[in-house]
């Protein structure tokens, strides 16, 4: 009978150890998943911020000829206005912040439109344009409480390039 009690105790002890190992394994896997999800979310946020600012920089650089690019306001919102000429027709590309995203609107020159008419480029919590000096602008995109800045000079307006 003593052997039987000892066997039961050993069996219970082994099962408790096994249960502890299983519980700890589940906790470690859950913790690893949470860390992975957070890193992935931060990576996606950083990617979206970089993409939005790179997109704006490329659009401006493609069109940065004399008086083609303006930094202005559109219905009280910071905006980039790119004036273009195709087949003797004047067109405008507007890049602006609206309803939690950066939008782009391509339209005939001087055509009125609503901010909601544009095409959503990328989600963002905020987008600001600040004039640092005559030809230098600071673009700031904010998403998930993280921000990214881009400093861009409008070369066509700089001294010696007019």
C-alpha cells in the first residue's frame, strides 16, 4: 500500500509539473504574439508615414518648375497646389488632409470641388505644412501618435533658379 501511495504522489507531481509547463508555454506564446503585433503595428505606421511624405516629395519634385508648385490653404486646410499644363489646358493637383487621410485631387484649373471629392492616398491622423523660410517647407505627417517630418525646398523659387 505504501508503494501505491508513492506512485499516486509521483503521478500527481508529474502531472502538476506538466500542467505548469503547459501554462507557462501558453503565457510565453501569448506574450510573444502581443510583442509581435505591437512591432508589426509600429512598422506599418512608420511605413505609412514614410510613404505619405515620399509621395508628396515626389509629386512636388516632378512638377517643381517656375511657379508650378504653391503651398496654400484649401478650405482652411494646409495644401500643396501643383499647376500643370497639358495640351494647352491648365490643370491642378491638390494634396491635402481631410477626414483622417491625405487626399489628392486632380482637376481642371479653377474648378470648385469638395474636399471629399479627392482620392485617398494614405491614412493619417494629421498633416501639416510649415514654412521654415522663403523656399523651405516642413511637412509633418502624424499617424498612431507617431510623427515624421520632411524638409523640402522648392528649387524653382530659390534665388538663381528663376
